[in-house]
């Protein structure tokens, strides 16, 4: 299971979410936004959703053996 981390200004530690948590919270909104701008249906993928989420949250993927 992939994990991602990002920082919040009011949190002393990075916030860690799993891939499933991000998709569960962000997929429907992201997909609808992509459709609204006329994105190619082949670009509406889980991986692109995760990449966009990481960009807007300044997040990074945590390697298997990495601790935050």
C-alpha cells in the first residue's frame, strides 16, 4: 500500500495518508473537475489523480522503509 505525506502549518509532524484514503476523499471531485474542463477520458486515471493531489498539497510518496 502506497503512503503519502504532506505538511500542515498547524501540525508538528507530517500528515500521512494511504493511496486509498486519498482516492476515497478526492477522486469524485477530481474526476468531475477533469470532465468539466474537457479532459481526455484516457487522462482521467487513478495515477493522475494521485499526482495532482500531491502537486496541490506539496505531498510526497513515502518509500516502504522511510519513516516521517
